[in-house]
């Protein structure tokens, strides 16, 4: 069973608990929480944690309620500002302290920020004893609290269920493409494959830093792919330079060499040009630290475009000579240098130092490294992609 299908099952059960006359609200919220965790919906998951009395969140929210009741604005506002920062650090947004929620939680006689399970028990006790209150908790306030949580949890469960069902078809279609690309890319270059998978994971987070990083990763991945498929050289192709920095041009050159159909070649080139220009623009924004301009939607689009583009490119790998799939010397680890070149640890360290100092490694740089003779150099050329 996939996480999505399990989440659907839990949400349907949560809705049933909410809708049943004798359904357990505690069970409804718990199942909603588990479903939210499965599909990584942090907002709903934290809302459920609050209803379940998690002190990690409720202690700060209770402080907010206390401060909001201070009549003196000059005294109240500085304290609220501190608490806003604290709420933000906890990842709590408007849905976790909206007015209706606060108006319910402010009444201690209605349970405040106690667990909804505890509140249900107190209400059931008063109903059984036919009492309006027990000196601390009041039946009417408890009932209002229960009705609010029941209605809100039902709304959230319905929304999440619709999201999963609505996204199911497109998600499954994209998953087919994503899995195929991940497998091919991992075969070609494990480091690039891992980068793309981490970028895909990053766009699902709530962090604008991770969205920006995912965009930058897409650009670096295209550069790395160009290095493998068409390494930089001093020649030109159709008037385009093929230097290290001109990774889009090198992908073009690869397509000129590999794609027989003029129509397919033109389409693939247009996609590369579009994505390359877009990545350059976003990279400049990210380098300036303007993460607010790199929104989640932009990051998601970048990931989708990158997967589609890489899928197109990898379809033409059949004509690429085997040696182009060698391990890139510029991403090789110290252990790989030591094992594959049969050299001492000290020499492997010198290779890493030279790579850091020069930015990249080539045959000329390798010759100058202490411990690298002609025999080792020949082995490096046969084992690694320079």
C-alpha cells in the first residue's frame, strides 16, 4: 500500500468518526494527523498536534492568549512581537492561531489547550452526571469546543482527501517519468542522480531556502550532464562556443550529434535553450539572496522541466560511446582515487587539494601532483572522465 492510499483510508475513517453520532473526535483527529504525516502536510499535522495537547506548540499559543488580553497596547505589542517570532520558529501559521481558534481556546472552562480526548471525557462526565459544570469545566463551553474541533477537522480532512484524489492521476503519471529518469541517471552518474532526487524532495518542503537550492541544483545538474555527454573543448559548433561555462551549447552539440530527426532535434534544442536561460536568471536571483523571489511554484516548475528535459536527452544515450559514462574525476572521492588508481592515501589527498585549488582537474594539472607518474596518469585517463 502506498503512502497516498493509506492516507486516503485514514482520512475516510476520520470523516466517518466525525460524522457518526457516537464517533470519537479524538480518533478522528489522530487519524487526520497520521494521514497528514504520510503526505507530508506539516500545516495540518501541527494543527492536529495542537488539538492533541502537544506542549511543544500549546505552551507558546497559551502565552499568546495571555498577552492578547493585556489592555495597554505599548505593553502588549512588544511581547506579541517576540511571540510572533517564536510561532514562526515553530512553523505555526495563521491556521494554527486564527481568531475562531483563539476564541475557543481562551476559555479555560472549555478546556483551553488541553487534549481533545480529555475535553471529550470531561463533557461526557458532565452529561452522565446531568451537571452543568464541575467547578472547573462547563458543559456548554466544552460542547462549543468539541463542535469547533469536529467541524474544523472535518473540513481539513475533506480538503486533504480532495487534494490527494485530485493530484493522484497527475502525480502517478509524473512518478512514472520520475522513476524512469532517476534510474537512468543513476546508471549514468550516481552523483547527478542523487542531486536530482534531493532537489525533487526539496521543493516539497516549507523552506524558501530549499526551494532556491533546488533551482540551483537543477542548473548544476544540467552542467554536469553536459560535462558527461559533451565535455568542453576549444572548438565551436554552429558558431557556438563549447567552453566549460557554455553548458547549454554543449548540450546542443550533443543533440546535433545524436538526434537524427530535424524536428526532434529542434524541439529538444528549444527546450534546452528555454530551461538554460530560465536557470541562469533564477541563479542570479538566488545568488543575490532574494529567496522571496524564488517561490515554491517556480521551484516545482524547474524540477518538472528538468525531469522532462533529462528524459528527452537520456533517450539518445544509445549512441554515446561507453567511455563517456566514466566517473567524472571532478566528483570522485578520495577513497575512489586511492582504490581506482592504486595510489597511497597521501597522493589521493594531494589530488583533492589540487582539485580545490584549481577548481577542476585535467591531465596537465594531474602531471604536476607529487606522486603522479606517467603510469598513474595513464590509468587516470582510462578510469576517469577528464
